[in-house]
C-alpha cells in the first residue's frame, strides 16, 4: 500500500526542515510526499530543493511532488495536496510536525494490513477486501513537546476511553489529523475540506465522515507524530474565539435546536459518568441514586 503524506508550508523553513528530515528517515519507502508551499519568501523553496536532491541519491527514493505558488489558505493547500495524491491512504503532516520515529510509517502500515486482514477473515464471503473496503481511518498518538525531544503529554484522542465514534466526542473535541491515516476514497465520498472555515475544517470533515457518514475510526497505540508546543498558547488564545464560533455555527446548521440544547445541558454530566465508569466507581453513584429514589418514593424527601 502506498501512503501519501501531504505537507503544507508557508514561511516556516526551519520547521519544514524538521518535517522533511523525519519523512526522509522512514524505513517504509512506499511513500508519496506531496509538499504544497504557499509562495514562501524565507528560503523554504531551497529547503525543498535540497530535500529533493538528497532523495534522488537515496538507495530507495521516495516519490516527491511539490509546488510553490500562492493559495487561498491552509485548507486550500490541503485540498490541493489531496487532489494530487495517488496513495491508498493520506496523512496530513504540516510544516513543523515531525514523525515520532523512523519506523512509525512502517508500523502504521503494518497495523493497517493487520486490521484489513482481520476484516477480510470475518467477512461473509471470506474474500480479500478491496482497498476501498478496508479500514476507513487509522489513528495513533500525538506527542506534545516544547523542544521536539522532551515529551510533556501523549494525546491518544481518547484511546480506549473516549473513542471518536459518537457525536458527543466531536461536540467536546476532535480527532488529531496529523496522526491519522485516512483512506483516500473518503475524500471523494465526503468531499474535500471546507475552505470557508479558517481553523475547524478538519473537525467539520470528521463530523461529515464519521458522525453523519458512519465511517469507523480505528485506534492503534502507536506514537505517530510529535507536535511542537512552542507558540501554542498564541494559537489557542488568539484562535479560541474563532474555533468556538466556527464550531457553533456548524452545529446550529446541522442540529435541531432541541437536540443541540440537550448536548449543551448534558454533555458534561455524560463525560463525568464515563470517567466514573472507567475507574469502576459507577456502582457507588448507582447505589446513591437508588437510595434517593427510595427516599422520594417513601416521601421522605420533599
């Protein structure tokens, strides 16, 4: 299987160097690396050319496709990359993100094959699956670091506790796109990223594909990417209002007011319930609720 890695860049030559180096170091070589640069003026193009030149002399060169011209924003750049991709699966690895280890891609592709083989063995016809019938989305862990080395947090996107299979998950958060392998044909089935959104288009696409479309994401406990937290406070602070507004506008568009009101009222209590259940404390809460029920029934509580 071929993996298409799409890297979007604009005036981030230093971050781009790290990203390209992490891709070049991969032991898995059936990779198509698509680099979409938005007409950078900081030397990024020279970085790409050096990367391409070094790749040519590699024993097992990757397929590199790149361009440098003005685009209409980050999601337009991603869509350009997706439209150029020929791989079976697509990973978005933007400038500054790095793969966690040289064998990450090899391990993820092996996990995909294992999952697809298992699905094939349990199918009614017991025949090999076509690529368009395999795992829709395979995702792993995103590591967070301030220096690219010291890991301060491992984001499992829920792992085995909160899995992105329900709308409640996306009401609260999202699935990290840099550590996800998305089956290529899904972008034909559900469309490309919404370029009218500034920040939340990847979240909106997941809602379209997973919540509305019913595609099932599969988690594997592999550390896929390292995210540099330098400058993250600015992103979260300056962009927090935009994120909140874009998500709210989309939710109000797809949900009836009564349903959205229920999520506003009960999303947090449901999360509390899930946490209590995870740590086997739900029995105590259930016991207390039963006691309150009896007291109400006997008119002790008024």
